[in-house]
C-alpha cells in the first residue's frame, strides 16, 4: 500500500533536520504521497534572553511560510502541501505564540510536548 499522508516534517530551521524543503517534496512525490505537511518546531516567544536551540527563530517564520507557499504553488498538480508547526503547549506563552503565527496561512498545529516545565 502506498503512503498517502505525512504531516510531520521539519526543515533545517529547527537545527536538527537536513535537506531542503524541495528535496522533501520531491521524495514525497516519488514515494506516492498525496499530501505532505511541514511542521517545523514552532518559534516560541520565550521571554528574556532564553533561546531554544531546537526550533526555528521567530524571525525565520516569514521565510518558512514563503518557501512553503512557493513550493505549494510550484507542485500544485503533483502533491498537496500543508503548512504547520509542531508546538508545545506552554500556558504562559501560548497566546503570544498564536498572535505570532496569526498573520500567516497556517493549516495545522501538531502537539509535540517535549518538556513539561
């Protein structure tokens, strides 16, 4: 049975994935996927000087979205590309996170609760 859907793919913006977004899309098409979703680690609006080394930076959000929108248009006849984020639920940060991504055409969020504190 051929795969039809994958909604959990990261980009190099998370600092631990390799390859380009185009390479992911082309491999997904070759493997028979009908829908492919990018869900890079969300840019969380941490307070102060803290920076998480395994997620995209807030200032990379626009580039992430634009890259995926361009690929969505380019490959529209071959595969359905969805744009998402893998996000933790941190109550103190979640409303600010939603405001950060609100201007963008985000299709979905995945819960990836890596830490509880």
